[in-house]
C-alpha cells in the first residue's frame, strides 16, 4: 500500500513540476488522483447505498444535453462485429470492469429481455429491430492484453450460447469512453441507453432495482418510438 501511495504522490508531483502548478492546483490534483485510485474507489463503494453511485435517471436526457459516445467497435465472443452506435438502432450498453461489476449487469439485462421479448420478436418479424443489447467486459490491464486470447476463450465458456453475439471483451485503454459515459469508479457495473446517433440518453449504476427496471423498460420504448419516427 505504501509503495502504491508513493507512486501516486510521485505522479502528481512530476505533473505539477511540468505544469508549474500553484499549491492550490497541486492539492486539487492530489484529490483527483486519490479519487481515481483503487483506494479512492473503494472508499466510494464503502459509502454507497446498495452499491449505487447514483440512482437511474427517470427520464431520457434530451439529444441536445446528452454527451456523444465516440464510435465503439468490438468483436463479439461469436466473432461478429458490434458497432455502437448502430444506424437506426438504440443500444442498451452494459459495462463491467471486474467480476463484481460484471455480475451486476444481469440485473439490468434480464428484466429487459423478459418484458420486451415479445415486442422485440415483433420488430424482428417486420425487419425493424430497434434495440441491441450489448454486454461489455472491459480489461484495461496490460497483462490482460497479453493474455487476450486465453481470457476471451475462458470468458466465452461462461456465457450462454444465445448471448455470444451480443457479448464482447474489450482489451486496452477505455479512457476515451469513460468520460462521455460518466464512469469514474470501475468497481461496479453500469447500464446506458445510447441512441442511434451515439448520444448517451440515460444511465444507471450498480444493481438494478425493480423500480429502475420499470423505468428502463419505459424509456427503451420511448427511445424506440423516437427512432421509428426518423
């Protein structure tokens, strides 16, 4: 722990010297680095109510106010390509950075599958599928990148065959997407609704409650109707 703390302090001090920061700016930099560190994230988790950083939004964010997600293209565990955004389709994007976070994603996915299965099937029959559900396991460690093949094969064995085409493992730096998604704690799971233009219109965190699942289903219907009108 001492070694990690020294490393953190050294990182801030080196940055401060290069940028010639004032004492106040250096202190603020320390605060931000501590918040992003593992210990800072653990402290956030310890203070959470039911492992939630924030309650799920009750309404869709307007297109004007929503942040735009840089294009994300990954290969599913089945070998097909997953693109976010996808033209004419809204996306329920579920993101986990570790086993605890990934295990939380099911609580968001299952209610949607159960309640929207009939309407989704109807969309498929008419060739108008307006929703894709994407589960993403993010592996940022360089060590994991070196073991990409092994980890992907092991991960695939844990996923139901029906979900392989919508599940992917991401390897590398995910920083470009953390900002637009509002992710600053990687210890829990996240749920997002992204419209066909890549705008993040809704988000949830932690384990999905019953009330949140009802809100999510209602907002998916609204976003699908919005997409249908285009």
